[in-house]
């Protein structure tokens, strides 16, 4: 169940204080003349995104891991999973339609 899975993943990410990666966009690569603070923020975000991606991948089945292995960041993985298994997915719509037609 996608909704239950996402809730559990968010609990783990929240406990690690890295749940912000799923909510905020990746910061732009700092220019060479950017401040040290800008470089540190970018490096921290990249490191935290790597952790989030690992948590997401380890919580998936092997088939889903293979399918999402080449994706570059955790937000792309989550968006793809939401499209496939989210509450408004085609599969859920099909099941609802089948149930409605079965009630006649």
C-alpha cells in the first residue's frame, strides 16, 4: 500500500532530520565564487538526498529497486512512485470502476 509505505518512510526520514529533502527542491550548484556557506548547504543537501534515496530503495521490492536504480535523486523516485501507486493512480481508478460496475 503506497500510502502506508510513504507514511512509514516519512517517519524514518523525520527521525533522521532529512525529511526536508522530499519537500524542498534541490539547491542550484553554487558558483565557484559563492560563499563557503552556500557550498556547505549544497553539499549537505546532496549528502542527505543520498541517504533518503538509500532509505527509499531499501524499503522497495527488488523489482522496484531495479526500475528506480538509475534515477538521480529521491524526489524523482517519489514522483514516479506516486504516479504509479498514488491514491489517484490508474490502477486505483480501475478498481473503483470495476467495483461500481459490479454493483449492478
